[in-house]
């Protein structure tokens, strides 16, 4: 009976510890320019972050069943500013200053740029989620004008730390008011972007 109580206590303790670890890795995040742990080269508030569409790649927006391509772009970039550098209790927030899809099959307009959160993901990667709304409109021939957006909390993709880092977009957007009736209810955005600039980018749990 005593052994059973000890086992039960151990299980409860382990569960509590796992919950704490999960909570800390989800919120306690900083961006670093090296893999040194603890981080001694933190990206400070105000730092500029730029990703350009990877050479030879494309940015695609397709229906979620992947049967219809709504948009294909051969260039594009996202540029942002770190507005919260992260800490032992907070995650990194980046306000997007510029978001372009570049040369595309159809005209596309970014109407709300928004912001994103960067969350540490073991070992040196980051997951990116929407912190505020991001909205764009594709002016297609087949469906007409289709407005889509990512709300706060939407998973946008991942950043693989490196020199340079790589942002892999993989996100599902919802159709918004202002779209033609024929526009699909959801659309998936995929792309691969490469970080520009001389400062390396890695994620770390603070």
C-alpha cells in the first residue's frame, strides 16, 4: 500500500513538472544570434527582421484540399520589427512592417499586415503564430476577389534557426467578409523564406 502511494505521488509530481516545462517553453522565448546557452546575444527590442522568398522557390495559396491553386508568386518578402524581445515569462513579438507577395499569377493586396509571436521549439527552432489579424485579397479570374485572413493564434509556420534562418510558411486562412460567394471557405498558404542580414537567428527558451 505504501509503495502504491509513493508511485502515485511520483506520477503527480512528474505530471506537474511536465506541465511547468510545457508552459515555460510555450511562453518564455528569446531570439539569439548564437547557440550559446544561456543566451548572451539576445535580439533586442527594435531589431529588424527580414525574410525573402527562397531562391528558386514559390509562395502558393491553394484550396485546403490542394485541388485548386488560387495564387502562385515567384518573389516576396516579410519585414518586421521586434516589439517584445521576450523574457523568462513572455514570448517574442514581431510587428510586421512590410509584407509583399511580389510577382504573382494574379494581383494580391495586403490590407492588414498585423503581428506575430515567436515561440521556442526544441532544440533551436521557433513556431510562429498570429498575434493580431493579417488580411489579404486575391483578385482571381476564376472566383473573383477573395479576401482571406489569419486571426490571432493562427499557426503560420516554423523558423529553423541558422545563419541564415529559414521561415517555412504553412498556414490555413479563412474567407472573410468582402469575398465573392464563389471563393473557397479556406485557403492554405505555403512558402519557404530565407533570412537576410548578417545577424544569425536562433530561438531559445529563456
